């Protein structure tokens, strides 16, 4: 692993404790209420339809809250993530929930050596691809895990939003970072995560921009057929301090600028 991803790993490992805390991802509700699923999966299930009886691979699954939500909807789930602490947390949640789920600790680019077989649905969402330096290789790996006749889904933060200056507390939408990919990542340093109140001693992280065209073309070149592309005005984390919480854990820009920039995109693709 290069120095950038080593730094990211320390950052992600450290975020886990805060995300598992009561003011984090709300894991207790997920464990205690068999009907409760994450808002991310609720929104995506509305687009993807029933997953009853399907095999689902969740890439960059973090602490497994979305992965286990798919399992509650009837899927047989496998989650992958490079953070040992996230994978340990996901396994402990699965055990508490009595769900038979596989969670695999692996760097994304090494996943084919650690996960066998193909899946009905390969799923990734919310804050995933910005951590990856090579979108072409990512798409090849994702496509490789899709069964013939199966589907691939990504919903992630929109790169047009990610190019904006998130340090502002007025409603000015000012471009600060590149929209198009550059091999050298952008360094961020933040002692707080997007959820929870823990202070991070590993605040540095590195992320890479990937334009919408790069993401789409990488998936097409990897042999997937694009079925649907959507852009949204909501986001499952608070990018700007001035965003409004429009439902539990779901944020949007104030109405006077809501139409100015998309906050997320999704792509549904299939494998012939
Ligand atoms: C924002 S989380 C995605 C989370 C998921 N949507 C959720 O909210 O639970 C990003 C995840 O990507 C993982 N990650 C970052 N870089 C990775 C890499 N190179 N290989 C595998 N996982 C990685 C992190 O450990 C983290 O769990």
C-alpha cells in the first residue's frame, strides 16, 4: 500500500469507534429493531427493487450498517473493506443481529485475491470512490464480481459538489478543488469525522477526484452496460455546515441554492 492509502487506513481505522458510539451511525437501533434499515439502503432499495434471495457484494462496506440492511431485506451479503477495525465492528454487529454475513478485510485493489465468485448485485455507496486512486482498475474489479445477468450499482457524492469549498459557512458555492482527476491526491486534515464527537489523532486523509465521464467510461470499458444515470439534491452526510437535514441523516442545500449543484449521482449497470 502506498503512503497515501496507509494514511487513509489509519484515519478510517480511527473513525470506527466514534461511528459505533451512540451519536454515530445509530447501530443500536439497527440491532434492536428488526424492521429498521439505513436511510441509504431505503433509498437505494426503492431504485433497485427486491433483493430477496440475491447475493450482494458491498464494496467499501465500512462498519456494515448498509450491508446488514441489505441482509434484513433478504439478501445474502458479503462486505469488503480495508479497515480491520471496520471489519471487526461489522462482524460484531452481524453477530449481535444474528445475521450470517461475510465481512472480508482487503484493500480494494486486492479484493479478487480474497473474495471468490460472482454476485447478483455489486453495490457501493456514499463516500467510496474518492478514496481510490485508479478508477479504471476499480471498475474492472467491480465488473469482475458481477454475475452474467447481474447488476452493479453506485451512489456516491457528486464530483461537482466535491470540487466546492466545504470550509465556507455562508451559502456561496465556490470551486476550490479540481473536478477532473489528477494522479496526486488532495490532502485533507480534519480532527472530526462526519458523525460522532471523537477527536481524531490521525486527522490526515488523501482523496482523488473522478469525473462523471471517467466513472461511466471506466464501467463501460470494463464490460458493463449502463442502464440508468441519476443526479440528486440530497446527501447522506453533511458536506456544508449550512446544509439542512431534510430527514433523519439526509441533508440538502438550502432551497435558494438547491438547484445550483447536484449533491450525489447514481449509476445502475448490468452485465450481459
Ligand atoms: C465513507 S465509508 C463508505 C461507507 C459506507 N457508504 C457507509 O457509510 O457505511 C468509506 C470506506 O471506504 C474504505 N476504504 C477507503 N479506502 C479503501 C481501500 N483502498 N480499499 C478498501 N476500502 C477502502 C474505508 O475504510 C471506509 O470504511
